[in-house]
């Protein structure tokens, strides 16, 4: 099942989409649908991760000062060696 709706974009964006569609031998509609699906998946993933990390914080699950110092030290050593 699919749903149809209208989206307004800048002329420049529509032109770029048309160029990509032509290069990939796809329709403008196909390219727009792929872009929207990818955006929705990325946003869902990001929000799920944010909610999970907030739940951890609410439970008081934080890195200790020692844990943070180890990570920072690792990167400082890496920078100094370069």
C-alpha cells in the first residue's frame, strides 16, 4: 500500500533531484520516496537511541570520573603521538 501527497521544494532541489533521477535511470517520484524513507528510518533510529540514553540517565547510569578520564587519556595520547 502506498500513499500519495504533495511536497514543495525549492526549484534548485527539484532540479538536482531530476538530475540524480536521470543519472540513475529512476523517476523523480522513486528518488523522492527513497529519500523520505531513508530520512524516516534515520530519525526513528536517532530518537530511539536518544530515548534509551535518557532512560539510562534517569536510572542514574552514568560513566564514572575514572571511566571518562580513561577515554580522554586514550585520545590525548593518540594526539600527542601524531
